[in-house]
């Protein structure tokens, strides 16, 4: 656009130079009104050209301003969107953290229940084993008591036989 404006200005300058470098015409009587009108027309053309250039430049400035404002609004919108996205991500992370904590708590409760059931079961097994041990110990002591009774009985019978045999010998010897 700037180049176009420079070309327009160069063309105007060349036209003015061509006007001034033309071969002079023979002198005529110059009509002042005509001269004033042509001068006014030239001034009007120049001011119209300046006005067009000014309006064009104003339009370019306005477009640049609008473009900058749109870029600023876009950047601001991106910041707002990224802030909203960060808030959503934080909310999701918080939800995940709460879910993870709930899962850990549920896992801990399940492990505690399993431990309690294991302790209860192992206590029951231990009690059952203790009861069986007591029964076996009682049986063993009964067996030992019976064996010692049996041994005593056997010893008593042997002594009774030996005594009977001794008496029979002494009786036999006496006879």
C-alpha cells in the first residue's frame, strides 16, 4: 500500500515536471478566473488525494489496532482457557487422590479383617490343638499309670511265684 502511495506521489511529481518542461506556448492573455479555477481544482485534487491517503492510513491503523486487539483477546482467552483446564485437571487430580485414599482405606480394612479372621482361626486351631494335646497327655498318663500298675502287678505276681517256689523248695527240702 505504501508503495502504491509512493507511485501515486511520483506520478503527480512527474506530471508537474512535464507541465513545467513543456515547450512554452505562445503567450496568450491569461484569464485570471480560469487560472484561479484551475489552481483551485488542482488544490482540490491534491487535498482529495491527501484525504484518500489519510483515510487509507487511518483504515490501516484501525485494521492494525483491530488485529492487535484480536490477538490480545485471543491471548487472554487462551490464558482463561488454560486456567480453566488447570482447574479441571486439579479437580480430576483431587478426585483421583480421594479415590486412591478410599481404595487404600478399603484395602487396609480388608487386610485388618483378614488378619483378625486369621488370628481368630489360628486361635481356634491352637485351642483345638491344645485340647487334643491335653487328651493325648491324659491318655499317656493313663497308659503310664496302667503300665506302672501292670508292672507292679507283674512284679507282685513274680514275687508271689518266687515266694511260692521258695516255699515249695523249702517244703521239699524239709520233706
